[in-house]
C-alpha cells in the first residue's frame, strides 16, 4: 500500500462546510452530489491546506469561526492549516 494516500479530510468553517469529516479508501474515491452542496469546497479545502491558497477571508463559512483544513495520511502523519477569525 502506498503510504502517501490520504486517509481523511476534516473541514471546519470553509464555504458551505461548518464541520465535515470525510474518510477515504485506498485507490480512487469519488465525491458526487447535487450542485451547490459543497463538492468544490472540498477541493478548496485541499488546496488551502497544501498551498495556502486562496488566502484571505473569501472561503470562510458565513457563520464565521476558526477555519481548519486537516489532511490525515495513511501512515499517520497529517497536514493542518487553520486560521482564527482575527488573523
């Protein structure tokens, strides 16, 4: 098994996601759903955690609060980016 596979993604206060946790299986995973339900926000969360893009407040949930994007890898390591309301 490739140890670089993503095990899970946790999203807080990013676009339409107030608090979301996704578990992934090894191999190919698909995210499907109706328009406007947060599929693109999941991709934004990955991009923000990995590249700190987009910057600023554009992707904060309307309710506010700390933004968090946490990617957990199969080998147990994780990558987390968070931003409180003031920073």
